């Protein structure tokens, strides 16, 4: 996104020469070039996708919705001269580039994309549930309409209560709890808990926990051992070396389907590389930024533009293993449901 050269920002965009030098260096182009007006239009579709992670017409749609919002019209000083399309392109470039230090770009723009969250991050309707369940049924695990997990997103040391953000891997992080479907589309996201909090507690206090039965009905989601086993959330049997063949088979088939959320996180962070280490100064802005990237993630899936230049790997670097001593007591009805599902599965191991 190459083009902050001639723009005089308001206090919302307090750029520095160091920032501009870094941005110019990333593209090895002199910083006095009028990048947005002259360079960006010359990029072919592949080059545009490489730099901005979503295609041109999705960018244009976002800009049009942004232009209609109160956030676009609430501008000060010289920033009024910046078009909605240029605003949106700045944010997309920032989100896509891990090394960018242009912090206040995100501070300003993520809120405009958050407005779109209800439209692009939503629980599947009945028709979609049937489609999702059919995929998992074909993959040997009938009844599933989503996969849940949490990921840790690295942040700088917070000024307030830093110890609570220090996770088991000894880096500061914000947690994001996500439910994805078979297409790796994010269907629910809950962001903001500090890194020291366990997955099970994040889940228990999330809105999803309160509404899970209503959302799932006769279906269920699956998760790892860090979550409690509930009627609508099935987890593995804890393996202490005494599992039966049916229990091992159940665990195997669950793991064969749970991989989707790991790939979702890997794709999410590969595409919007600021998520590897967000350097924004205020925690609320970090939370908004993560949700904004989740909207962009879903938009890129809906448009069927998948990254081809990067290998999408499971989110291993920032996934923390759930320790046995942290598990929550399983629900009796959840145990019954798990046994029913276990007995319905064909044996593969």
C-alpha cells in the first residue's frame, strides 16, 4: 500500500519519517513516488492479491460501505482529502504486512470494518447447517456444524496489568476464540481475554456458551481437551493409557475433523501478518483490529480468492497445549452424547 508519501495526516495519523522510510524500504521504491495514484492501478490481479490479500472488487465494496459510514465523515483537517478507497487500501496494506510499524493507520480504520461484523461473521442458518453437517458426515463424523479452538496473538507488553497477558509460552498475548465451518469461514469469534486465561474459562464466559444449545439444536461443535464435554460441544476422551478401541477410534475421527480450525488460524495469520505480532498501543484497538481481520478473512473466502503464494500451515507457533490439570468437569449429558456418537462411528483403528 505504498502511498502515504504526500498525505498530511491529522492527529489520528501522526506519521514519522522513520515510518515512511520503513514503508518505502518494504517495496524498494522511492518514497516520493505517488504510489496510490500511479503504482497501485498498474498492479495485475496476482500482484494486488499478494500485497493486499483480497482482490480489487472486494476492496472497492469495502470502500463504498466505509464511505457511507459515520467514521469516514468524522475526519479532521487535511485528512478530508483522502478518499474512502485510499483509506481502505491503507488499512489492508497494514494488516497484510507483518513488519509495518504504521500503528495509527490501524487505530483509525479497523472500526469501520468492525461495522460489517454482523454481516460477515454469523452463525449458520438451517440450510447452511445441513450443508456443513453433510461435509462432516462424509468425513466420518456426523452431526458436526463447527470446530472451536483458541489462538494466542502476540502483543507488546501492556502498560496495565502486564502479568495477566503473559501466557505459558512466556510471551504477552490476547486470546481469540473462534468457531469455523468446513470452509474455514469464521462463524463466531470472541476476542479480548489475556493470555494467562485458560481456554475453558474463556469459553465459559463467552456469549457462545450461553447460547450454544439454541444455536446448535440437535447438532454440535467439536473441540480439543481444553473444553468441557457438553451436549452441543464434544471433546476427546482423556487418554491415560486405558482407552477402549471405540474410544480411541472416536478420538482419531474427531482429530481428523478438528484440523480445520488449526488450518483456519494458519490461513488467518498468513494472510494478515500483523496478527503474528500486533504492536498497537491500546488493548481495545488490538481487539478491534483482530475482529476487523476476521471480517476480511471471511470476505476473502466468500470471494473464493485463496492465497497461492504462501503455504497455509496449521497455527502451531502460537497454539498452546492444554494441560490436564486445567480441564473443566464434563457435563453428564455431554458424556452421554459423546458415548452415543462414539458407538455410531465405524471402526477405523
